[in-house]
């Protein structure tokens, strides 16, 4: 039996969270898996960090649903809206497609506008405390974030660099 058949049988018996981890990278396969009830679909090759974060996110959502808890709050900072449950980032109403790491970095910065976050604090926010990542990796992520936002709004300047210190999200 293949994964799709297994998922169909599982869905008749349980609401257990399911993540497809597969080499099938065709869009049709991904659509079918999600339509049949998979919670996520990850194709090989994949980052172990990304897989762990997606598992954690899925478990958080599952725990919140089972406990009847309210979903994570939506963060709104001026023109920025972050919705964790949808993994959605909107800038002036326009959807900005972010990776998990980029989303976590924006969330860490926007959570406390005006407050400086060091590279180490951003590494902890995006990767966890027990993962080694070079400081300059954060610089690369911030550069890509700015580019993504500027593709939608050329005047985007909300993420400030404080040389030798870190980054901060400008207050609205």
C-alpha cells in the first residue's frame, strides 16, 4: 500500500497528525496528499531543521485543537500582519512568501518593535538554542527578507541594522 492509501485508511479511524515525507515532488502529488487530509507535505531533499520546526508547529496546532485552546494570536504591526496558524505574512495586504526560518525571524523582530535583537537571540528564535549556526547566516536571512518585502514595496525599511549589535523592527 502506498502513502496515499495509508492516509485514507488512517483518516477513517483517527485525526492523528500526518506529514508526508516523500521524493514525489510533483505538484499534483502534493495537492492530492493535502486534499486527502495530510497536515503537511515535505519533499526530499529536506532540511532537518525545517522538518523539526514543521513537526513542532503541527504538534502545537494539534495540542491547541485538542485542548480547545484559542489559536495563536495574529501579530499586527502597522502594515505587517503575521498569522502563525496559517504561516501567513502580509505586508500592506500583500502576501509575502516566507520560509519557516524567515517567518520566525520576522516574528521575533516584530514581537517587540523598537527593541534590539542580537544575532544570537535571532538564532535562538529561528533555530532553537541547541543548534549551531554562524552569525552571518542571520545577515543572509535578513538580506533575503528585505528583498522579499521590497519586491512588494520598494520603500520597505522596517528592519533596521544596528552595526555590531543586531537588528530591530521599527515601531510603526
